[in-house]
C-alpha cells in the first residue's frame, strides 16, 4: 500500500504527462487543419506558454485520481470519467468567463464542445493508462487502497 504522497506524486505526474501528450496532439490537429475543416477557427501555436499551462493544469487535474471513486475500476477507465471534469470547467467556466467565448465556447463553433470533451477524455485515459503502468504490481488501484484492480 502506498502513502497518499506517493499516489499524489504519481497522479500529478500522470496528469502532467497526459497534458503534454494531448497538447502536442492538439497542436498537430490544428496544424493539419482538422479544426478549420469542421468550422472551428483554432490552430494554436506550440509555445512554451501553451505547453507549460497545459502540463501544469494536467498535473493538477491529475489529482482527481486521489478521489476514492469507483475503486473496482482500472485507472484508465476512471480516467475516462475524470476527463469530463476539466471539460465541464472549460466549457462552463473558463470559456465563457475567462476567454469570452460564451457558454460552452460556442463562439468557436458548434464542434468546439465536442473537441474539448474529446481531448479531455483522451487526457483522462492517458493519465489513467500511465497510472495503470506505473503502479502495476504494487497492489494500488485507489488512493489509500491496498487491493489490485481487476482486468475490467
């Protein structure tokens, strides 16, 4: 069984790594014009500011994995669920209040919420997959739990 600090460090690292991967993927999707193709005017440059912000926030959101929610689920399956939380924050708080994009960011186009949810759910899956790999064989599938996860 791991200490909460040990699990918190794994959760933060998993979220940060998933944040880096999804940032690069977001940039690639923007560069090849997929966003523009579906009516979303978004082609972000790959800047240190963008990378830093998404890696740090990814790590912070990764702390969701400390919640003892659905302990029988593997980390990556919980990650799919946890990816909805940053999506809700982006679409209901950050896009309308901070970015001025309206509720659900619809000023970016009707497909914007779909992309936000897809990228955040992918983030959650990747973070959970990293936790599945990094905690494999340790008997830790939940913060503070000492049981191993089934192969569900």
